[in-house]
C-alpha cells in the first residue's frame, strides 16, 4: 500500500510542478539556447529500479564535446566543461527539474537513492546493489547529508543502501524537510 501511495504522490506532484514551473522551463530553455546552443536537455543512461537502465533528463550545464574525444582522453571529469549558466543551474539544482518528467513516467520518484550512471554499474560495491530494490529519486539521504558527495563513492553508496533498507513515510518526510533548506541556501554544492 505504501508503494501505491508514494507513486500516487509522485504522479500528482510531478504534474502539478510541471504545470506550475512551465514558465521557468521555457526561460531556462531559452537561456541555454541563446548562450550555449543546442542541445538544451542532457540525456544519460542511469541505473533504475531492478537494475534496469533508463534515460535521465537534465538541463544541459556543460559544453558539448564529442563522446569519442572524451573516451580517447580517458576523460571522466566534467568540472572544467561547466558553462557559466551551468554553474548557476547546478548550484541551485535547477538543472534537475526535467527529472519531473522521469518521475511522471515512473523511471524515478521524488525521494530515493540517486541513480548511478550506467558506466558505474560494474564498479558498485556488491552490498550496495540493494539500491536496485528502490525507485531512484531526485533527492535522497545522500543529498541531504552531503550534496557534494560524488556518485559511486563509498559513503554515497552507503547512504543509498541505508535509505533502501529503512525506507518509510517518515524517512521521506525527514528528507523533504532537509532538502528544502539545502536547496534554498545551496548548501554543500561545488
């Protein structure tokens, strides 16, 4: 029953927020197009519920670079590629807003473990694979405790695993209450 209640809240809240924030979506899309060009939306394969891949959506915050060139250079670091507008989008977490579409589609939930990039799937600690039992979220335990943690780090995986093991309505309420000030005051963001 708890799953259906959480999914119902995800659907209603994501629909409401997509409508409410549509002017902001248009403004950000326009600014990205004017200052940084296309594409406006960044797409990346992530690990979802049951270990199945899905495509996460974000506003693009980095300069476009050919993937083949990145692979040749062995480049996994993106910090030098973040655009000026992208710095603001990331600091305020506005780049994450297109994930409301992922939530509406059922790929994600508002609260859950952050989905790992597909390339990290084989590098996960074996006991951290418990996160596959939860629908990934826009926010979660790792984000409210330390938003600067990197995907795939041991502590990041531990927080995600802990969330999946202790998932409850009250834990979700606590995470929401911690997420709001973290967003408003842009705490623990690079």
